[in-house]
C-alpha cells in the first residue's frame, strides 16, 4: 500500500469499468484522484465513495471531444492539488463496423474520443509533469492495438494509433523523466454489458452460462475483471516500472498469443 502517496493522478472516463476500478485502486494507494466522465450522477457517486473512505478525490464532468473541457479538467487538477504526476488516458468508445459499413459520423466520433482526446490530454498534462520534475502517462489501448479486429475497423484503427502515439511520446520525453506506456486489455467484463443485452444472443441459458459461453474463445476461458486491468495500470504508473517506457503491456488472458 502507498505506492502513489503524494501523487496527483488524472483518470479520464472513470465513472465505470476500468476507469472506476483504477480510481479506487489509485486512491487506496495514496493518490489524490481527479477523474472525469460524462455521467454526472455516476461521477458524483464515485467521488462520495472515495471521500468517505478518506481519499482525496474530485470529479469533473468532461466531454473529451471538447478541447475546452479537457483544458478545464487539467487546470482544475493543477489548481486544487498544486501538481499533476500521473495521467491515465482511459476515456474512449467501442465502435463496430467494416470499411464499408462504418459511417462518416462513427469514424469521426471514434477518432475524436479514442485518438485526438488522448493526444490533447497528453499535450495539456506534459507541461505539468515537467514542472513536477517528471511523471507518467498511461494510455488505454487494447489487444486490438497489436492485432487486427474483425468487424471493428474504426475501433482497432484508433487503438493502433494510440499504440504508436505511446511509443512516439515515450521517445520524445524520456530524457525529461516522463514515462509513457500503454495497457492493452483484452475483453473485460463491465456491468453495462448487462444493461445493453450483450449476452442475449446466447439463448435461454443462465447469465453465468452465457458469460462462460461468450468467453470460451479466450485461452483462460474467462473475461478480465476491471480490477485486473487496474493493477496493470498501477504497475505502469508507480516506481515499480521506473525503467519502463514506450511499452505496450498486454493484459488479455493470452488472446494475442493464439
């Protein structure tokens, strides 16, 4: 415990799933957490949960396709806590489609949130990391950043761009004690899958059976839990990985080893 004591971390897209799990873990490890999302009710609930546990936490409602809102998030973190040490670029969307079926709007929206927002947030935070004498950026890519994704052209393309952005930023800022890495999760179970009917195609079986059936293609025969991805993000964000930069950390249950 305490691997992030004294650090201030910005986590984007943290009202659910991997972002939420990372906010909880970072706070438990001593970080002051400033986190964003578009669902204000969920963000306020998480802030209350964190502060009730004794953590320093602040929710800033943010649409990361808006440059002004991104700037406000970074400015707020710097003003409230005095310094920024860690950025986890987690916000993003999953968009399905082939080259033919992807619409202009879906392509633009995917690139705006999955690529441009990662660059924008990094661009805003790097000067703050420099002021602090160094820091860490962790980007959320995907196992589809390193292998193709059938029927998910816009998403896989965007995550491939994140992988290259990660490596390029790592080279640009290594001499400044700014490390840049990416976590590359495989399919990770999140509660909203239940809300969207993700498993309805599995027929008249129990939810547990449907989940098992849907994850059978993975070598480990199960989906990741958000906490498992959060622990990988923590590794990349803390001094345990002090000599790691420009790395894509696959956390995919062996999917890309097949």
